[in-house]
């Protein structure tokens, strides 16, 4: 055997050892890739029914939102009608009610003034009668 043949034999052995050392991580990596493939398959299998449920929930939510939108529109209509009714009532009855309130105030004021005048007149008459009675000497 020559030196070149020995060197070739050593290189072949080194290459065999290197391939042996690299085979173990490659086999482990293959197992990891198999586990990853199984996990991805499981996720896709379970996500399909989940997506169906999400679609059903979104459809139900949209139906409920449509109902709420209808209720909101009805509430807006009722509010508008109530405002129009109040405007009509104030325009129709507002003037006469103000006039009636002013009339009743005037009547109360007039009655109060006449009663005050009657009381004042009676008091004055009684005071005059007392003065006359003192002058005559009836009351001391």
C-alpha cells in the first residue's frame, strides 16, 4: 500500500464517520417534520368546524343587528312624531292657554283689590266710629 492509498482510506473513513454523525440529526429532523405535519393536519381538521360555527354566529349577529336597526328607526320615527305633536299642541293651545292664564290672573287681582278696599273701608269706618265715641265720652 502506498501513501496515497492510505490517505484515501483515511479520507474514506473520515467521510463515513461524518455521514454517520450527520445521519442522526437528519433522522431527528424527519421525525420533527412528521410531528409538524400531523399537528397541521389536526389544526386544519378542527378549524373547519370552528369556521362553520363562526360563520353561523356572524349570520345570527347580523340578523340581530338588523332587528336593532329596525327598532332604532322606529324610535326615531316616534321621537319625530312626538316633537311634531308638541309643536302642534303648543301652536294650537298655547295662545289660548296664555290668554286664559292672563284672564284668571286679572280676575284674581281685581277680586283681591276689591276685598282689600272693602276691608280698608270697614277699618276706616270703625276708626271714625271710635273717635266719635271718644269725643262723646262713651269709650275711655
